[in-house]
C-alpha cells in the first residue's frame, strides 16, 4: 500500500512493492488516477519529481523511491470568502464535507455573487491557510439541508467527479412525504425534464433525462410517511419530482403541490454520503445530523398518530 505525506505544496508518495518497475506515466494513470490532461501538465511543468530530479514519463520506478507531486499549488478562491457559519463534518488534505443549512444555494449563480455555500467554504479555507477553489462534487437545492462533498484540489476533483459519473458516490436522503406509501420499498424510474410552463419546476416527461430514485419506508404516520431515498442519478429536484409524480409530494414543498408544513420548506435532508477516497481508496461514510425543523416535523407527524405500515415489496 502506498504511503502519502503532504510536504507543503507537494504530496510525497513512497513507492510500494506493487509499483516496482512501472513507469511514472503508468503509475499516474493507474493507481493514482491522475487524469490525462493534468498528468501531461504536471510532467511538462516538472511538477512530478522522483527523488531530486524531474520525472520522465517512461521512467521506471523502484520500490521505496519517493515520488513527489505538486498537488497543492495555490489557487485563487474564485469566489469572495464570506463568514457564514457552516458545520464541517469531515476534512483532510484532499476532501471536505460540510452540512449545508436551509436557505443557502451551493454556488453563486452570477459572477461576484455572495451568500452561498461556496463563499462560506472559501472563508473556511482562508481561515485555515488553504488557497484552493471550493469545488463541489454535487449540489443541493436552496432549502434542502445536509451533506455536500468538496474536493480540495484539481486531482481529487477529477477522481471524485469520475466516481460520481460511475455512480460510485452514494447519496442518501430522508424525506417526509404526504400520505401513506403502499409499498415498504421501491424504485421510481421516471425521466425528468424542465417544465415549459414554469422555469423553476421540473416535470416527468418522456423527452426528459433518465432519472432513478430508490426508497425505503422508515416510519408510517396517519397522514405522512418518513422515507429514506438514495439516488442512482442526480437530476435537478429529482426526489421532489418523483414523489410528487406518484401522488406523495414532500411535506412543505409548495412548488410541487406538497401540503404546508411548519418547517416552511420541503422536508428533505441529505443525510449521508459514501465515497471512495480519491487517494487511499478507502470507503468513507459521512452523516449530517437531522436539522431541528425536520425533527420537529417528524415529531408532529408522529404525534398525529401512526398509520398502518405498508407491506414488503
């Protein structure tokens, strides 16, 4: 197993026995998963070093050799750092996971925009001496709370982006939906497109992009159901659109016909993310505590009385 050590702007890798005899190019492309464009730039700019000399792409590596990569080159933040409070759930030199509050979008929708999670993450980086762009791997709607995964340098970003495309990043949500579901678990496969009548909405349409949501019922109440949902795809408003389409819009989701709820937003929380670490490949699972307003909404639904649990299937 490779051993990684950060040394300032450089990442040092002690070459393990398994890489003995492989070329620098093969190691960068294979076990280190550095994308082609980035590794070409690194090699061209002498940002890959073996021992004390710039590496050649065809240079064979010896076990125990020290391979250094200029992975942490300083960057402009790309957004204005702003001191908004955020909760850090997980952080190392390569990955950051934060708990997004309700009422905040993930990234500015115009140059110089503020008040976003990206501005808050940039401020967190500034306070901790990190000169890097806030690179989100996935987004959440403005009023959806919970985990958002960030990469802290271009290499990690490329690896995590690829994992997301290959559906190796698992995103799990909890939602309180209106009514009682008939099945304890199921899969919703409905293509999603932009609603031509309302630019803010999405809708199920044969002309839309494929969208797949899996769900499991956690608890059934008199007039609502608490579900766990996880995404196979990541379309805009996917969970909201899918449950509204089957007649169970999220509580508080007025955009999609959900009944009013005390929390004043859709009852949706990104509870957990599981991903393969971009360097170590170890599987990491990070959870965000349920926000107070969602816990209160669930408590209110529970106080209103239990409903009959749906059958398995």
